């Protein structure tokens, strides 16, 4: 079973190979053909995907382990701040064309910083981890990283703070009003909301242990979640009267929600196996709720 050093080391080797190819490759000012510049753009896209996935899984699983070691917090702070800076640069590069003046300078900067970051991890962080983590711990972490890479983001997302764990407690919920909003649960059971690409995650209050729901009615986002007492709550976002309000019930699952016009439909499993629905009319606030009605099971 590959351990953490094998998994991350392979990624590092691949990234370094791509960086070297980009540094040595034909440039616009060096007389590259259109086809060569297209290949250069493709290589940049591969680099962006590889680095985005790699740093995302490190943020989720590698840095939290390092941070917990004695002497690890400073290393984790330094490493994640290097990654955050790299995300901004990669995001910028991803949007440029090889014919842009800024393109080559960005590549040089990214290559230099990328090598320094890899050296920092391998030479400063890995030795601490090797001293503290036994071989089965190193293999478990390696497997976690491999699994997470399957679903890791392929874009840099510099707007998402490198706060380990914020995104991995439950599945996220998404809804759209002028872009996508995300509602997620942190490992501290608290809910966080972000306008993807516009804001970072901010606390939305409330606590839950299951996936929340999010949908939109004209002019507002509405979140639904099962609280830690198993009853349901709603929250009208983008309004001046926020806060979670009880919908009652005793639910055995996270919730799903959809909206048609100004009406929301919230679904959840009862403590047994029946599906219950609560219908809300949002023409006034607070909304008019129907109460939980069994619809299946
Ligand atoms: Fe990293
Ligand atoms: Fe790394």
C-alpha cells in the first residue's frame, strides 16, 4: 500500500516535470509556432489541474495531521500560506493566453515558488512526520490522499480559505442566485455559507451532523437543516432577518429542498423510513409552513 510520502512524492515529481517543460518550452518571443503555443496552453491546464488537486487533498488531510504534531503548527501555517499564494498565481495563469505578455513571467514565478514549496514539504515537513507517524499511519494517510484525489477540485479556488476540515464533515448543498451559493458543515458541526468565487466561507450559525439543503425563492436563499436535536430548521439568507427557525418534526436524515416560484418543498426521512414533506410559502416572512406531511414510505 503506498504511503503518504509515495503518494505526495509522485505528485511532486510530476509537477516538477511539468514546470521544467514549461520553463524550457518554446515561447512566443522565442518564435514558437501557433501549434506550439497551443500545446503550451494545454500543458498549463494540466499543471493547474495537477496542482489544484494535490494542494486540495493536502489541505484536507495532510496539513491537519502535521498541525497536530508538536512543532507542526508553524510548518502547517507556512506551507498553507505558500499554497494560498500559488492558487492566486495559478488562477491568474489559467485565464491567460500564451500570447499575453504576462504569461511567461507568471510561469517563471510559479516554477520557482513551486519548487521551493515542494522542497519545504519534503525537507522540512516530511522529516517531522516520519519521526512521529508509524508505517501504518503513513499508509492510512496515503490511502486517504489517494481516495480524495478522485473528487478533488481541478481549479485553484483561491477564494476558499485553507481551513482544514471545513469542507469534509458532510456533503455540501448548492443553490443559485446570481451565481452559486454553497452551504457546508464543518467538523465543528457548524454551518458555513459562501458565494462561490465571490466570497469565502462565513459562519451561518446553527449546528448539525447531516447534510443541509439549500434552495432559492425569488430574492432569497433558503437553507434547511436538521439540528442536533433532530428537528428541522429553516434560514432565509440574503435578508435582514437571518437566523435558524424551527420547523419541528423528528427527522432521521439530512434534508433535501426544491422551490417552485415562491413555494419551497423540503423533504426528510422520519425517524422511521417514511419521507415527509413540509411546504413553505415565502410571499411573506416568516414563511407560512404546512407542517410535516407523509408523502411516501
Ligand atoms: Fe503542498
Ligand atoms: Fe505537496
